[in-house]
């Protein structure tokens, strides 16, 4: 009977995994997962990234304005 020999394998480096979910809050305050839905899902964001960046930029500007208003 032959003995099994193993060949030396290359050492692998760990990989970083990113997982994202898109949550939406309605007017009643209930939160739901819309990751796989349109128009707010991840697929939509990936397909229309320019619009998503524009929307996020507007949100950031509004948050900055609210922060300045809260300071004064």
C-alpha cells in the first residue's frame, strides 16, 4: 500500500469580506430591510451609482446644516 504524501501548499492570506444591508424607515417609524428591492436596494445603487452618490451628498449637506443650526 502506497503512503500518501502531501505537497507543500502556498499559505493563503485572510480576505476581508464586506456585507451591507439597506434599511428603510417609513413614516410610522418601522424599519424594514430593502436590500433586494427597488428603488433603494443594493442592486439599484450599484447600477445607478452616480445618482446614489448625489443623494448621499445631499444628505450630508443637510446633516451639516442641521448640525450648524443645532450649535447656534
